[in-house]
């Protein structure tokens, strides 16, 4: 009897806390007639909003709640998007808290919840432009199998996963081909079968395959949603999987710890495993308790010693699991505090990746994979001292920016540098969000921005719209109406500028403003004292661009080095820099759209310096060339030579074969390198994730053209003659060659006859002077 009382008392005390929790949950559900409204809104959000980007989700999600209330559904006491986040509403409390501690981003949490819980009757497709989700997913799902959609071994890998229940990720799916794919069609249209608790058979092509319960299928693509059909979007759940700034920063903190703080990283990894295990135990124990209580309904459990002991043991185990989870979260808090030591490096890395994402949204050709980005991050931070200083941040910025510059067109390179400079100033607290939006808006003047805001009624968050009634007459005759109009708009938007406007016509200030408005180099003119010594470089940039939009490029070229400092690369990237990033599995992709520069001689020179033989082939689209190229590459992979394939876009199917060939586990000679030139208009988008790339279009500016011409000149040639005039002669030949190239670019306006000036002409010009300087 004493034993029964002892165990009964433990069981009753333990269940009292759980009863309070369960009673509260039931009371919340019963007392809230608007629960059904939240459920309807959450369902609509999952179906319609997950394919959208962050800004659209935040705008459209709450509108569902308003629509539901207009149609007579009751108003919830706790409303979704206001009192509940989507993840908190759909997920058990402990799991939601775990997600929040792992990923500090509401949009990323929503994606993670849907992907990991598979809570719909349709398979999930993730739009993953940078393959960030792939890296994140592999850390969350152990034993996952990867295969590309166009890989010939897709059927074999799929059958194996269906047989043993392993999760499968299909990469680089082609939306226009997926639904009609005979291998996947039956699986895609019958997801409900996979909820079965028993084995069943399903068709894979013409063959039926045994499928065990627990199989999970995930699909990823780099194709934007705009290129997906309505049929595709209605048949699958499409998620736009873009990481936010905080998520990237946390992952880079973990990466730094993994590289340079092994002990801290190991403790954090183990802590994450402990927390995940504790949550699983809590869920399992709570389900066991509920099942036992339901089975014992109508019986006096305390009269049964065995049942009382079992209840007592379950409750005690549950309490211990709760304590363990609390301890784990305390340890996590300590670990996050330790990350502050290297948060500056991770923050700069997150800024760089954020800018890379922005450039990719501007042009899909500019996308960079998370894998390649992390490889650059590793090179920058590996082997650093225990104390983090600005030199590491500068080195990271230089390395990543140089890589990004080589992958964008010449006309977009300055915009890339400006975007990065402004983002750096914002991340370090020297630029407000409104100032950042103003400077990066697609409008050339403040007046254009004002006109857009007032005509469309779409005002960015935190950006006020000037009232036209406050505009006054210009104070000086020499100032244009447009300048004064723009100055007033900016003064209304930013308090730090409005004070200077109020004093603009005070005694002795007119000459200062006049110099800014008329000087050929306005960035060199000091601003009025009320501004010069109390504003940031970003604010000075904003002032100068407002007053002198005609000098925008010159002002930006002044600002970028001020903001980036030693983080700005000393020279533009060249093929030599690209070679450093290449591996036997990672070829170089040389892109051109307006006519390529001749690269054969330069790649040949690089091969000579590396003491490697080079085989070149130029594709023309003739039948049989693909097999010839593949045989050439296979031989080079074995003997370690280099291969240059020019105009590869003439044979698009070559990339599919190359992808399979390079990803095979067959051993490759470490010296093997593959160079490919192509027009990107007809290339599959996924290859941009696997190749290092560089635009080799003919230069558009004289300085770039001269530097490019000089880059074709080997260092040995500079020392070819002992005469002092020889380097100057080479320089002048390059200048002349560049001028001819730029003039030829304007076609009929430049020369009557069309002629392509390439590197061969440069070499002809150089050889003409050989005899004079021997």
C-alpha cells in the first residue's frame, strides 16, 4: 500500500502540471470561435504565399485575414500575423522555440517548417537560386541522397530510396519537363499513398517498385517562378527559399567556429543534437501519456500497482526531459555570446552574400552558389589569429568582391561596388534603411523618385512623401529649378539635411553652394560647416548626388574607396585570377554576349606558365563534335592536360554530358583544367552553380580596354629587351590597339568597313617592333 501511495503521489503531482497545460490548450480552442479563421488563413498562406518572396508574403498574408473577416468568419482573439507567427500557430510550442533559436528569420522559419514537416498532400519544390537551401537541408536531414534531374542514374537512385526509405533530393529539376517525366509522374501525382503505414507498390516508369513507409521526396530548382506554368504551380507546393541576413550571418558564425574554433564548434554541434533529441523525447513521452490516459478512461488507475508505476516513470522521465531541454538552451545562450568575438567577420560575409543575391535578382547570369561563396569565405578566414581584426574583414571583402566582379558585365561592375559600399555602411550603423533605399532606388533624381511615390501610392516602409505645398522659390538665380526642387525633397525626407536648407541663403554661404553646383569635381568641394563635420560618407554621397546628378559616376567612384578602404581589389580580375578558383571538378565558363575577346593565346600562355599542354577545339554545331570533345576531355582528365572548348553554346547538350562526367567518382589528375567559352543566352541556368565564370565581352571603356590589353602581355615579354623604352612602347601599342577596338565597337560610325580587332592584331603590332629593340 505504501508503494502504491508513493508512486501514485508522484504520478498525480507530475500530471498536475501537464493537466494545467492541456486544460489551457483546450480552453483556448473552445473559447476562441475564431480558431477556424486562423486555420483557413494559415491554409491559404501555405498554398498561395510560399512561392513568393519576403516582401510579398508580408503584404499578402495579412490581407487573407481581412478577407476572411469580410466574408463573415469570426474574428480570432489571437490573430495570425499579429499575435501568432505562422510557425508558432502550426507547430508545437517546444519545436517552434527550437526553430526560433536556430534560424532568426520569420520567412526562413516558414520555409523550414513546411519542408521539414511535409504538412501538405503535395510534394515540395524549392526555388533555390544559390543552393543555400541544399546546404541547410543536408545539415538537418541525415542520410539524404542527392541526384540531378537529368542524371542518367536518376531511376536507379530513386528505386533504391523507395526500397529503403531514404530521403531523396532531386536537384536542378526542369519545371517544363517534370510533370510529364515517366520516371517521376506516378510519384508526383500520388503523394497521399506515402502516408500509408504499410509497404506498397508504385510505378517508376514501366516498372513497379516496392516502397516502404517514410520515404520523403524533395525537389530543388534554380528556375525563377515567372518561368513556371500554372499546371506546375497547382500540382506542387513551390517555396521561394531565400535566406535573410541574420540566417546567413549565423551560418557563417558557425562556419568560422568550425574552421578556427574547433572546440566551440564541437560543443555547439553536440548541443544542437541534444536539443533536437530532447524535443523528440518530449513529444514521444507526451503522446505516450495521452495514449495511456485514454486507454485507462473509466478505470481507477491508482488501484493498480503496475499502472501506477508506469505512470510515475513516464511522468518522471518527462520532467527530466524538460530539465535537460532547459539546460541545453542555457548552454546555447553561452555559445551565442562566444560568437560575438567573430561576429564582425560573419556580418561582412552576410553583407557580401546579400549583395550577391541582389545582383542575381537583377540578372540570373550573376548568381553564385552558396558552396562557392563558402569556399571563398574559408580561404579568407582560415588560419587567422585568435584575435579578429579589420584586416581579416578586408581580406574577405577583397576576395569575394573580386570573384563577384569577374562574374558580371563591365557596365554593371560599378553598381556592384556601390551596392556593396552602401550595404557595408548600413551594416556598420553609418547608414539608415531609408538612406539605403533612396540611394539604391532605380531613379536618377529625387524628383523622379518623388513623382513615382506620389503617382503610384506605393511608398517604401519608413520613407515619407514630400508635400508639394511646402516647395518654395529658389534662393539663388544661378541655381537651376531642378536642383532646388531635388534639394527640398531630400530636406523633407531627412532631418539632418533640412537644417542646412533653412540656412542656405544666410550670409557667406552662397559661395559654398555655388561651388558645389558648378565645380567639375563636386566631391572635392567642402560642404557647408553645418554638414561637412557631422554627416557620414553615405549622407555626403546622398547630398552630392542630389545636387549634382550629372556627376553621379565621378561621385560614386569617390565614395566606393572611402567606404570599402582596403577591401576594394587593387586591380580588375583577370583569367589568371580565375585560374586560382578552378579545380578538376570545377571548370571555368567564359561568357560573352557582344562578341568575345580572343582567348586562345591567353589560355595557352597560362598553360605554358603552368607547364601543361593545352588542347583546343572550336564548336560549330556540326554533328559528331560532342563525342569528339568528350573523348578529348576524358584523355585530358587522365593525363592532366588542359582543354579549351570555344563556342560551347553551339552544342547545349554537351553541358549535360559534362555534368555527369565531372561529377563521377572516377579519379582525375589534379592538374586537369577545363576552359569553356559560350554565349549564355542558350545555356541551362544550373551550370552557373557548378562553374567559376567570367565575362569576356570586349571592354566598353578606354581604361578597361588598356588594362585588358596589357593583361594579354606576358611578364616575360616586358623583360624581352634591355632598352628602357621597351615597356613604354608596349604600353603605347596597347593604348592604340584599345582605341581601335573601341572605335570598331560603334560599327559604321567608327569605320566604314566592319573589322574585328582582337588579340591577334595586338600581337602583330608588337612583333613589328621586335627588330627595332633587339
